[in-house]
C-alpha cells in the first residue's frame, strides 16, 4: 500500500533525526504537501525536503503539532500487529519493575504510541486516546490489549481536554467486557479502590508512586495534612506508614468519601479526617484555628496548563506553599509537588526558597522525586517528564 507523503521544509528535520516524534505545522512544506489535503488521523509517510523517508506519522492537520510519528520503518503501519508488539514491549518493562499488575502500561510517546495511555488495574484496563490517529484504530487497540493481557474489562475514558483540542468527541464507555464503577489496586503495599468511570483522568495517578513511598520515614508518629487529597493516594499511605493522624482536604465530596472508604480498607480510618472545601480557604481557616502539622503535603492539580498561564501559575504555587509552611511545626516537613509540565524543578525550588524566606524560615531540600518508571522519559521529548516532588525540612532561622 502506497501512503501519501508529508514533506518537511529544508533544514526542518533536525529534531526528527535527533529522535523527536512530533512534526510542527511550520516545519511542513505546504507548497508541496498542503495540510488541507490530509484528514485527521490519516497515516502518511514523513519525508525530508529531498524526499528521503523518515517513517510513518498520523495527522492532526489543523493543530500546531500536525503529525506524530509511530514508526521509523515505512513498512510498519499502525495496525493491530504493531500495537500488539508495542504493548508487549511496554508490558515487559512493567513486569520487570513491579511484582503486581498495577501500573501505567502504556505511556504515549515514551512507549512509541503517541496519543495513547493505558493504566492497568489488575484484570481491568483504562484507556485514554488523545489523537485522531489513535482514535482511528481504537478497535485494533482493544483487540491488541485483549490478545496480550486477556483482561476482564477495558474502559475507554475519553473525556480529556486534549481531545477537545483535536476536535474529538468526549465519551466514557466499556470497550470490552464489563468494568465496575470502582476497581481495586495496590500501591506500596496499601489497598485502594479507584473510581475509573467518574474519577479524574483514569481514576488514579500512578505517576507519584515512588514519591509516596518516600513518605514512610517522614510520617511515622507524625500529624499530617494532605492538600488536594483526591481519594487519598498520599494521605491514606501516610496513615498506613504510621502517621498518628492525617487530615485530607479536597473540594470534591465524592473523592473524600473514597478517602474514608480507602482508609477503612487499610484499617486506618480512626486516624484520618476529611475537610471538604477550597484548599486555600481551608488553609486560612486552619491557620486562624491555630492548627499545626508535622508534615504538609501539597500536590495540587496543574496550575500551569499552558505557557500563557506561567506567571499566574507560579504565583499560585507561591501562595500555596507559603500557606502550607505557615502550618508547619518548628521542625516540619513540606512535600511540595507539581504535575505542571511547564513548571521546571528549578523554578519550584526557587518558589520554595522565596516562600520560606518571606516567612523567615530556613528550608533545605532533603529529597527530589520524579515520576515512576512506568512513566518513562523520552529523552528527545522533555514534555514526557512532568512530575516533580521536593521533600523539604523547614526550620526556624
């Protein structure tokens, strides 16, 4: 089968040669291969200005990232055979790293499947598709997952904002078998149930797994505050690791109901409490009430979703961390995390330094955390590395 060509401008192939998988619209020779000639999701052959083939891409012709590469072999199209192979390769890494089947199985570009995310919850898989190319082969994706893993159920959780940018419909539906409203998982020896149909993203955030494991020596016998707790990933684990009491704050009542449920699964409900409301309002109220904590965990949603949000987002991180420090005991631990791709670790470090100095506190960073190895970093695509977590000791000057 002969595929149409997408030709790059002269000297616009350096990133592709260096290993990147994305093609930007301003790199395309639109005189020879106009973007209007392609359909969303169409598979085409990417070529240099001289016609040398680089591999196969799928199209998003109206977007800045107008194409994403899935194969450097022009004879290997995006079909069930390739999907089975890529899923098997991804699975082999996760099975080396984890002794139980709870992890991110497929992580988009890093697993050479741009636009595809698959989280595994034992016998259940939750799939997110973010590009027209992957949407076109959604049936083959399910067939490949069923062939390799034989799951009881596969859920499409396709309601992300990224789909809107691609003009893809939003939907959540079972694609194979039956998937319950909540599925079980285990992380760092702690039991949870995640709301895969109604929860955030796939229902759980495996990316902070290693950072949550680091909590253990910091929280034993301590009073802990977990901000933006969601369903208790940090807070329930802190209690399971021996915290004397844990307070979880979130604006979602259903999420806090699951905090209490997950606490019960681990026999720590008597050491946990929940507060429903806006986190910043809750911080001010806790300060007014004279509350103090030994450990405060601040893991907010992305305050910087786009570059235009940079200034306001950095200010939001500053306000959050400053208020968190105010609630620490004299020798306290602040765990400051960010999932904002546009917030560099150095910038977060500078924010923490400025916050501590404003309050006349001495802050040192004891540990630096990254995303878990089931979220591998593609070295040519820095956007695949987005998680950062800084463990800080905060003392009087």
